[in-house]
């Protein structure tokens, strides 16, 4: 089995070939920009790892894996426009560097390009592969819609939030694993178990993102710290704070949520102090650990060699301590 470092090197080399680039180049420049600094490239890595569980010729899965990475960056590109985010991976977002029209059109081109890559597989797997990815793509849109609807609500429950992040974040991680295993010829029960494993992993990944938005370091996290607090984004942190806060703490928290004019740094500091008093960091870490444990348990149901399982566990451990 290939090591994580070998697979990442293959992904990097494939992306640098830029075979997805066409004319006019200005349409593809924002896509190149988004892909230049892709962090850990978790999704294509998981697709290749899943493929490598069953076959050694991982080069055959490179294009689909790159397609998944392009699709992921397309969702981030449009998400940044909707959130009016200024930073992504420590650099200006596409709509800030260019403009929103460029971001939307290049995002559309990225989505089509992603599908052109993802369909690279043996014909006998193509229909199931595309059907599965269509389900993932639609679920991501459903999750984003829920996320937007939550912006105007102060009664979002923990259950609703976990469903939303499952759709918005987890299914693409799960789908990456399923697609890699599927095109490698894995039995259906195994590629569906890998999908379940990815779902738990994705929940931990997004909850960690919520945690780092409050308690991370902007130099390591790659995004402005406290952005979710400033915009009253319904994260797991805020939902649990609203659930647990009583008396003056609840009154203060609701006051900051309702306030229209404020100094962002003051709001971030004040809300973080409320989180500290309520022990929200510990609550969040407990939930992250719950999903990490669920992912370990699910992985045990895959009948693969211990060395293969150890590589997947290495990815999970990276996730637990990730900074971006």
C-alpha cells in the first residue's frame, strides 16, 4: 500500500499538470488559484486510499480523485461568495481578489470540470459512480440551503445542526471514500461501510472547524478567527451556548446576537468569554471525540490488513490535531 506522503505527492503532481485548464485562461485562473494551496487535500487522499485498499494501480484513480478536489474547491468558492468571506487558507478569497461575477462563473466551470474528471473509470462502474456523486452534489446543496436558512433563526437545535453539517461537509468526504472503493471493484457492503466511516469523519472535521474558528490561530487556521461569532453563524458552539446559558450570561449572549453595530474584536472577545464560562470548548471537544470514536468503530468492520487500517487511522489522527 502507498504511504500518505506518496499519495499526496501524486495528487500534487497531477494538479500541477493542469490538464483541467482550457481557454479562455482567465476563466480557469481562479480555479488554479484555489487549487494552488489545498491544505491536506483530504478528499482526494481518501479516494486514493480507498482505491488502494483493493488495487495497487492507484494512478488509474488519480483523475477522479482530482475531480473530487476540484468539486470541493468549487463549493468553497461559492460558499465564500455567499458568506462574503475575506480569507481562505490565509489568502484573499476569489471574489475579493477578482469579483463575485468571476467567482460564480469560474465556480460553475470548476463544477463541470470536476465531473469530467470524476467520470474517468471503467465503464462498468460509471453509472453507479456518477449516480453516487450526483447524490453527494445535491446533498451539499441541501446542506448549504439549511445553513442559509439557519441564519435567520435563533432556535436551531443540535440535531438540526448535525444534519446540516452532515449534508454540507460529511457527504463529500464520505463520497470520496465510496467513489475510490467503487471504481476499484470493492464489494458493495464495503464501499458503503467506507461511506459510513467518512460520514463520521466528516462530522468530526466540521465540528473541529467550528472549534478552531473560536480557539484557533489565524496563522495556522488560514481564516480569520471569530468570523462565525461576528456573523452570528449557527455553529455547534453557539447552539450549545444558547442551550446552556442562563441568567446574565444568556442575556449578554442574546444582546450581542441582536446588536447591529459593534466593534468585531469586542464582540469576539465578549462571546468567547461567555463560551469560556460555559465550558463550551470542552463540550465541543467531547462531541468531536464522539465522532472520532464512531469512525474508528466503523473502520473495524472493513476486512482489510492491519497495515491498511493503520494508514486510515493515521489520517484520523491528523484530523484530530488539524489546524486547517
